[in-house]
């Protein structure tokens, strides 16, 4: 249904963690997928790890970019972030945009979500919020993407490229599989990812 897809990742790895299985599925369907990370925390290793992750997940380097906003200080750069988003909107013209959920409590994630809604509110056919449970007290599962085990395995392989972040609980393979199984159970399938619908226009 959606040929041009934009993944907005506040930091390197957020996009893969939030919707990596869905990305793998859309790559199979030959969608034109773009991935933008807004911060790499000033750590060159994270830039390299994201590049390797993108190779695994299947997004070409020509469709990825890493910006240099300071982690946890996005609120001081709201206009600059909005300007970047408007540029992306006009350049890529995405039909579907993935952003952090509105209930995500991370301060940088909140800025990306609020400014993305401003930038894409009249242009994107679909705006979906992805789930990162470690940042969400609740989550409104209003849309599901049915996934195969191969999609989850590709997500896990992509996430594992962030070797510098593997000490974090949510990078654990069992956690990723468990969440995908939980969401799959909700819709009567084995694996899925869930999203919050913020905008959906059917034509």
C-alpha cells in the first residue's frame, strides 16, 4: 500500500529496535525505505555500527543519514529539527512515516514525535508510532504488522551490530523475540510488531 517509507530514529538503533521486523518485511516488498538518525551521541563507533546494521536490514547507504544533534538536548534545537524534517518531507515525499510513540517518555523521542507530526500532518498518508517498552508506561496497540520468523531474525542480526550497546536489557535476543511473540499472539499469528496510529489516510 505504501511505496515510500521514512523511519525517524532519534538515536542510532531506535528505528531497528522499534520497527526492525517491519523494515525487513518492507525491504522484501521492495519499498523505497529511508532511515534518518538524529544523533549518534558523538560516538563514531555508533555511526559505524549503524552503517553495518543498515546493511543487514537492507536499507542502502544512499537512503540513510546520521545527523549531529546533541543527545538529550533536542529541546534546545526544535526549530532546527523541524527544518530538517521539512527538508526530508519535501525531498523524499514519504507516504508512511515511523516515529516514536506519543507515550514515549524519553525527552529526545518526544521532540522528534511532536515535530514530525507538525512536519508531516498534511502530507504523509500514514504516521505510525513504534513501541520501545523501556520508555513507555503504556502503549496503544492500534495497528499490527504480521511478521515471519525471518523478519525477526533479520531484526536481531541488525540490532546485534550495535556491539557497543549490547549491555542494555532491551538489546537481548530473548526480549526481542518475546515482544514479537506477544504482539503476534494478540492477532493470532506467531510474530508481529505493534504500532500506534497517529494518522491514516486511505485512498
